[in-house]
C-alpha cells in the first residue's frame, strides 16, 4: 500500500468503477469457496455451522479488499518525479521530472491514456480508466 502524500505531491487513487469490479471478483471467489465448502460439508458430514464461519471469513476478506482499494494510490506526482503502481504494463514505474521528455494524451487499444515519454527512450502509460481523475 502507498504511503501518505507528502506536501507538494498529488495522489490519484484507483477509479471507483475498477475498484467495484475487483470487489465483484472477490465476491465471486467467495461464492465459489462457499459452494466448495457446502459440498465438503455434505460429503464429510461436517457441522452446518462451519458454512457460516466460511461465509463470514469470505465477507470479511472482501471488506478488507474494499478498504484497501479505497486507499490505494495509483499515481503519485511529487516535486522530484512521479510513481505509478498497480498498473500492469505501464512501462517505467517511476522517474524524475528531469528524465521526462514530454507527456501526451493518446489512445491505446481504444482507451484514453497519458503517455509519459522519457529521454532514455522509455515510457510510462497510464490508462485514464484506472485512476479517479
């Protein structure tokens, strides 16, 4: 998880729609786990109360994931540079502003992005749908 913002920095958190999708995947995982547990309870003749425990643990885990996602910083712009986290395939995850050649708005695979091009030929791509901005 990212650290707290420092004076002179700007944080951009995960987009609510993306966070909702990730929580939805977690809930689907809970449902699959509960289905498997129900089968195990029936076959092994375990107490039915164990299903309540498994369901409660799954929902607790999903709640923890939701809280972590709410606090997750995807892009941090600081006085000396930037840092991108949790974006698969973003390219260079961090760089100093002195290493940046330019930043342009572009479209990649039909999605609006910010492309930060570096002087050494590297780049960072930030999909706009991933950040709450």
